[in-house]
C-alpha cells in the first residue's frame, strides 16, 4: 500500500506573534486591517508574516470582519465579446490594477442568459462579495437592480440607461461624438452619415445624440445606421448604408471595432479613404493605429475609467482609498472623464 503524503502544515497566528514578539491579538488586528496598531509595530508584524509565510484564513476573516475583500466585476455580455473587445480589456486592466493596490480580489462574471442571472443573484445574496462593478448594461434587460436588491454598493462603468441614481464612471460620449462631427464638417464633407451603436446602451444613445448635436441643422436621420460595437456589426451596417446612400462622403462610426469593419467594405465599393469618404471612429484602441489607413478617432481612457470605478466603490464602502484623487469629493458623486480627438489619416 502506498504511503500517504503528510498534510501540509500552514503557519499559525501564534508563530507570527512569536516571530514579531507581540501578542496574538496584535497580529490578528494587523491581518484584519484594524487601524489601531502602532505603524512601527504593524510593520514588524508584516515582516514576521513574510518570514514565516503566513496566509490568513479568508473565510474566518470574513466572519470576523463582515468583509470578504472580494469585488464582482460584472459584464452583461457573452464571453466571446468580453474577451475580444479591447474596451473590456482596458476596463479589466484598470480595475485589477487598483484592486491590487487596495489588497482586494476580483471575480469576473459574465451574464448572457436567465440562468446566469439566477446564479448571479444567488451569489450576491450569499454574501460572497463586498460590492459590484458593472459594465455594458443593456436597457432592455437591466441587471443593476439585482445588486441593489442584495443591498450591495454598486458602481457602473457608463451612465445608467434609465434615470436611476446609481453612481457611475463614464467617458464623455456626447462630447466625443460632437468632436467627431465637427472634424468631418471641417473637412468640407457634405453627406455625413453615422454608424451608431445599439440604442439599448447609454453609450450608443449618447454618441448618437452628440453626433446629432454636433451636426445641428445638417443632421439627416436617413443617414443613420446601427451596429452592435463589433467588427461584423460595423461591416453589415456599412453595406446597408451604402446600399441606400452610395454618395456619403463622411462617416462617424461609434466604435473603433465597427470602424475596422467599415474600412474594407468601403474598399470593396471602390471608395478611397479619406479621399472619397472620411472616417472617424471612437475609442482609440491600439488597432486603430494599424488600420489601413490609420484611424482618426476619439480617445477615451478606459483603464483610468476602471481605476476610478474601483476608487469610487471603495469610497462607497467607507474603505481607505489607495491614493487621493481630487475628482472623488465624497465618493458618492458620478464622474465623466474627458475625451479627445486623435487625428490620423482616415479623416
């Protein structure tokens, strides 16, 4: 019979206390983030923790502190979209970077079916997380209310679709679309169209409204097509637009991914960019610089948006912020980040 392996013995609080020359209670206060320990003594305890390799029992600590130190980042999208769209990558980078600084962990959840939503509700109500960061909510099936019903603080990445008072961190979608419209007008374009985003998302609504506002009396409702913020969605919308209006000479595309789908469709139609049709995107993803031609676009700072979402949530939780930020006055106000136009060869 094979010999059983000896169970791995984990270091204890008592061993840390002996190493640091302090009481077990002092070690426990340092481990659980209680701010009543002298800073020099706390540093001595942390050094002892590192020497003995102590790791706290997270389940036990959650019972003691009523905190899990876990935050849910929830995307109301299929996993194929989340892992292929650079927007989500930027948000995740910013969120994970700031959570690390705050010594918190993240669980990524993607909701795309009623079953996913049921599991999401059960997870929240079981008390597994301290708060929720929500991105890409669709107005036709909002999920933010479920987090509110569970009694958890929530911060949205983007303006809520309805008039709810949920705290959010957004980019200036309307202002950015105005910049795009003004750029196309400044180039002397006469038949300026847009491939807008979905109207069940606040970013889609706001970018269309900003474009409308930027064109003013020159806005033509018949020159509006809609996509779904994907490559294929942009290509399909471009074909529909050209079928109806082959004489367009300027297009604002409400996301760079859609714009990357538009460019080859224009080439297939025998149209040169920017000589025949100027194109302006929105996002300034890395691929925009490698487009043919390189894409003029509106730059939004998605990693900063993710970081600010975490800082705002920490403020709502009453937790100490990793760094000071002048934009966070009391932690309850919503934030809108500025954007800027990046001019390249497409328009």
